[in-house]
């Protein structure tokens, strides 16, 4: 089996964006990309698929409220960007995405023609 | 499995990525990350990133807990130690995996333990710790 999704297509030029943690699972029918986008509401997520490049952007909800003084900080206040190049054709029409508890799941069904076929031995 | 060449200059050049490296040292090695992923959910560390803020009425402790459901989360206060523990369950086809996340932070003196509240939204837990009356800044009237 070859990995369907490779490293980002090109080095990211945008300095102020964070590459989210992500994981890919899949079988011959579909791939599932799970991207951690903590602090990003559903309305802040955008997904694009163009020229076999899947681009996921996550915009965090408004930062620290006015009047709050930060005493300790580990959570970066950066928005997220992830680009993945797909090396298997996927069925764009039936692409599905769900955001739940700060995790985006993108379901990418592999195009029928690209699925492996079992050949019956006569 | 296809082997791609590892190019560190692409991955370790930026501060943001370095920060990410601290959180997930295998992120720069996609292949290894994926191999490990077969055995353990390696894509988030067990120690969630935490911010602490204050305003005049409260302290606020924020924890990054993506993928954690409210029912799998426990927040406790014990002897000025705020403990957050969570279990993240994940389904990959028939396989199920889980990851335990926990973090303890010490709470400043003068917190009203009875009034502590917590809210989980978009993978971020915010614990609000109200300051006791005598810890709040007082405005002194000028006569």
C-alpha cells in the first residue's frame, strides 16, 4: 500500500501560522484525515481541494478577552494551516467533514477507478 | 509503504514548528509518526498546553484538549492543586484507541474553591477560579 497523503506540497511561506497536528487513517475505499484544531469553532474551519492539494485552515476564536492579564502562556495564539498533497484521486463530490471538540475529521473517498481490483483466478 | 526522503530544513526552520516539535517530536518524521500511529495515538502529547490568566475577579486556567468529550473529562481541586485528567477515545475502523491526558497546576492563594466553574468548548477547557473577596483589588475612596 502506498501512503495516499504526503508531506505539504511546498514549504509554507506564511510565518504566523501553525501547522496543526494531524493523523491519517485509511483503507482502499477511503481516507480519514484528523486534524487537531483546538480553539477553532466550526465557523473558523475552511477546507479546499484544488489540484490534488487539500488545504485546511483553522481560525481560532477571538483571543484573550480584554481585561485579562496573562500569567502563564503555552497555547500559541496562531491560526492553523495544513496543506497535504493527495497522490490518489478522491471523489470530491462525496468529501465529508465534521468538526467536533476541536478536531476536524475529513472523509476522503477514493475514486472508484483508483481502488484496487481483485482479479479472480480462473 | 512508500518511503519519502526526510528533509529537516523544511520542517525545523520556524519557531512555530519548533514549538510543535516540543509538543510532538515525531511530527517532523511523518513516516515514523504514522508507523507509531499504528501502535499508539502519538499525535498529541499526554500533557496538554496550558495558559493562566487573571482579571480583577477571577483566575482563568485554559487547557488544550482537542478531541476530548465532556463526559471523559475530570476536573478536581485538592489542596490548592487543580487536576485535569481526560481520556481521549478514538475510533479507527474497528480499532479503538485511547489516550490519557493530565495536567496539574497549583492554584494561587485566596481562591474560593466553592465557586470554581469549568467550560469545555472547541477542544479548550476554561476553568474559572473566583478570587476571594479580600484578594480582589479595592478601590480606595479619596476623601
